[in-house]
C-alpha cells in the first residue's frame, strides 16, 4: 500500500465497466478502432484504470485512468501539478540535462478531441476526471525487491531506483512551487501527525474537544479533522491503548518529537530548500528497461507537492532497506539491509545534481524521520479506529498496529545503525564526487 494515500476499496458494484471505458477513450485524440481492457497492474488508489489499444495506423497501447476523487478531492489541481511536472522534465531533457550514459522517458498525455489535456465528464456516476497516457514500452516494474530472487539483480535494481530518484530531481529542477499545492492537505506535515496522535491519546471524540490541536489552515483542517478523533467504542479504544506491546512505542514517539520535526524545521529556517517532489517513491512507481534493467521513468504523478527531496529519499530507502517488510508482525525481525542501503545511495549520489551540502548531510536522518513519521501514522490510525488506512475484508483487525510497530522498529534499527549508514554515504560522497567531477555540488 502506498504510504501517501488513504485507501477506499471499491465493491464489485462500483467497478467501472470496460465498455464504458472504451467509449471514454474514444473522446481522446486516438485513431479508431479502439479496445479497452482492465489494467491488472493498477495500484490501490486509482482503481478505474484500463489498457486502451488503438489499431488505427498500427497497434499502440495507452493507459486510461480516472483520478480517485474520494482521495484526491481537487483533481484539477492534481492534473495541473502533473502537467507542470511533465513539462519541466521535457524541458530539461531538451536542454541536455542528462549525461550520455543516462536515459529517461516522461509520461505523455494524449489530448481530448477538443484539445484539452484531460477529460472531465458528468454522468450518472457523478463527476469524473480522466486522463489518457501513452503506455511506456518495454518497461517492467517490481512490487518489492523481495520478488527479485537473484541477489545481484536485487542490488542492481536498488541502485537503479536511487539513480531514478536523482534523475527525477534533476529533471524537475526549476519547477515553480509558488502555485503548487499539496494534493493531500496535511500530507508529510509531521506536526499535523503528532497533533493527531496527541488528540487521540487524549481520547477526543468531538471537534470541540480537539480544538486546541486542530490545524489553523482551513484547508488542512477540513481535510484532516476527522483523523483527530477517536472512532472506536470506548472499551475497544481503551483495550488498544492499553496493549503492553504498544506502550514502549508510544513512549518512543513522545521522546522523539523534536527529532521527527527535523526536516520541517530545517525548511522553515532555510537550512534546506523547498522544491517540487514526487511524494510517493515506492518501488513500483519506477519503470525499468525490460532489456537492460536500467531505470527509465518515475510515474504516478498524483502527489507532486512542495517539500524537500529528502522526504522522497527517506521514503524510498526506508521501504527498500527493510528486510522483513512492512507487515512483519514480529518487530524483533525488522532489520536494515545495509547492502541495499549502500546500493540505493550509490545510485542516487552517482547521478544527483541540484543538491546542497546541508541536504546531503541530512540523508541519514531523513530515512529515520520518514520511518518514524509513518510508524506514528499507522499506530495513531490503529488507536483511533482505522479511519485513514482502510482495512480490506481479508486484513487482520490489528494490521495498522502491526504496520506501526514495524516502522517504529525500523526507526530503532536505523538509529542503531546510524554510524554505519553515515559511513556509507560519506564514503560514497567522496568516491563519486572525485570520480564524477563533484556531481553532488551546491
């Protein structure tokens, strides 16, 4: 599951019919005839996603997708940020931003027959915002590194993911963030997440009770207010809150509040820059060349937002380096794979430009911050009644507790291994700075 977005699972009755998808595809500038099929690789959010085949003038494949408006309540804003991100990548590619040994493809949006960049429809199902994208050819994806059985290939893909994040940062450099808003108000705001935890620990059940902790920003407040409240029956809330395995992790969160706010504090004080970031750097958002294994794209541009690239880095590394996975029910099994850590860092530092020394100094802490933040989000959601990270019918009722304790255990392992991870990044900065002409410069 993406850490970026709440999940609402659709019932079969809510699924969009393929025939209707084909009719919608015909409203884009595509040569007929057209066929539509369900897209088996769709993620957890935009569930109305289809493969469209166009046979006019030769077979070509496209991806038709509706933005899930129950998650992204401002789909036009999402599309505006996506378009700005695509245009920035294309502009920098045209200006020769990449080296000869680096390759990249951007998402290509197909316009409607009326020349619009996306399609807005109003039908019996309500409002819909649809986009049609050229399917990037000869690409493969991975749900996790665990599905790659060959250890050498696993390290190579981890390194390529690091390279991909660096290239994305290079190609989006210069994007104007002044008009860029967060598509999920409150997302990546650690202060908001801590205030939610404090409100839930206080047992607040009404907005009046939570008033002192609610965000001042009206948009963030509207989007997040219900997550400040307990939604469980009192007995179940007390049971969850009193679980012995939960107590030490709640104390861990209390003790590390100042540390958790590090990236926000550095941005506020001007120590690190605020730029346009991807917002959801899980492995299956990277596309790799099916023949060479080299990274070729970073897709799913729904969460383009102003923040620090260190949040993208931290989210990617904490997920890739966690050997046991995010649903491991035994926290003692959570470990950090230092070889994976080194591979991702090598890929990133080899290709990174437009980064500052202070940002590079914070790479180790950034991974810890995001693991701590996500662990807090999962555990808070479990304590209030799973109001954000939705549970499916086959999920155990304590899944968000399991996820929370796993991420907080990962934070502990990362902190314990901080000397080693710092040595890894420091050595790579020296090695690659000398070898590549100080690619990581200010």
